[in-house]
C-alpha cells in the first residue's frame, strides 16, 4: 500500500538523489500495488510519466494493481489519455457509504473487541448518527469508548454515546 503522496515523495526524492534505479526496483518488482488517491497525480508531470512506466512494468509481469480515486477514470482531469486508458483496463467499482444494516454489523463486530458493553440500542444510535464511511464510523465508536472509559462507564448507554458524538461533531464543525 502506498498513498499517492508517498509515491510522489519517493519519486521526487529518487530524482533529486539520482536513485531512480532504487525507486524502480522498489515499485516495479511488486506482486501487488495498492495506490490510494491517484487523482492527486493530475498536476505532477514527472510522476505521471513514471507511474505510467511503473504500471506497464507491473502489468506486463502479471502483478495486481489496485487504484483508488474519488472519481471514475474518465473524470480524472489533467491526466493523459494513456493513463486514463490504463486505469480503465480493469474493474471499476463505486464504493458507497455503508447502509444502516452494514453500519450496525460493523459496529457490532468492532464493539465485541472492547472491554465495554455496548447494548444494541447504543450501537443503533451510533449507526444512525454516522452515515458517511467506515473510517468515520470506527472513529465515532472509538470516541464513544474513550468517553465511556474516561467517565468509568462499563455499559455504554445512548446518553454517553450522544455526549461523545456531540463533542466529535463540534470538533469537525470548527
């Protein structure tokens, strides 16, 4: 796994230090490349060219390549057609926010690893408050657990969850 930012930084550092061979050995000999936020390559000409060559090298040797972006390949502005073409070779799928039932299942599984007790109505409350993505859902559960522990609460009720999420929402609004 590498974020696009780290890929760019690795490329820039390798270029500056005249260590492109090390860079290529690192990235072109992988069995799997998972690259996050590929849309950030749009204004980085050298990186786009290097990634094109890296993509081709990995593809030619049969490596798995998984790219994430906040939009479909055809909507990636300022990327050359040759890159958009490569990005479209495989499966393109939209990952949407989890529905209520999925959020409940995630919360139930995550809460089972806690030493605190989360009644289903508390998990339901949290699932109803956070509907954006799994990362924020897990963050909310962690925040509720932190507030409960800080207050010596072993069985987390809706009031505690509400208090924790209120402070979380206040922090994100500032």
